[in-house]
């Protein structure tokens, strides 16, 4: 019996837990600083399906704990929704894995997104797969920096840990 080599796509398939969301910002002095827009312990999950779909959601858990849970979301004040939503990312679409310029890349054709400007776009990320302390790690970085509201440029670096089947069952 021969085994088939595992492709990078196969390694990406499955459920992932967001470990860190670092935003590396080029400031006016030419130096860089790192901020964590979802806090030091972000709450996020990614699911890459064998059928070629991906769903990614993340937030700053500190933002959600300040919300009055007795008030249904649809009845919340706009300021409360904005406070929580600005710390969130959420999108769904079809994905493909490919190599370009020697880099592994994941491209998502966005079908649904919390940020309407992403709908219908292709979001391309550089991807690296590795292992730390026996756990599978996926690092995703956009191929281009983003322009922040103050005009500076930043690069998002998201680090994910693969969930094993027993961990997924406990969620």
C-alpha cells in the first residue's frame, strides 16, 4: 500500500483557532510598531472545507464582555454595535491554494463579509505552515499592506493553531 503525499491544501483543510492578530505599522519616523487590534488573546476561528469554502471570524473578546447580554443584539444601541463590530472580522467565500514567486498563497473569493467593501473581491494571503510544540501552525499575511484611517500603512499577521477533532467536538 502506498501513501499519497500530503499537499499544502490538505494541510490547510480543517478548523483553526486564532492565536494572535498582530498589525505591524510603519510610523512616520520610518520605524515599525506592532499593535493587537483584537487584544492579546483574540477569539477567532477559521474553517477550510474540502469542498473549497472558507469561513473566518474573529473578534476582541474584551469588547464583547462589556455588552449588556440582557439586551438582544437587534435592540442594541448603534454605539454599542459599532464598538463591538469595529473589533470584528468575518467573511466567507471560496478559496484556492497556490504557489507564486516561491510563496505559498491562499486566495479567497469573498462572497459574504462584515466589511461590505470586501464582497466580490479576492483576498490573497501569503501562507506558511509549521509546527510549534507538536501543534500545527498556519500564519497568514496579506500580499499587500493596508492603508489605515490615519494614512499609515500596516501589515496584518494572523497566526492560527489547528484544532484537532476532539477539540472541535468540545466547542
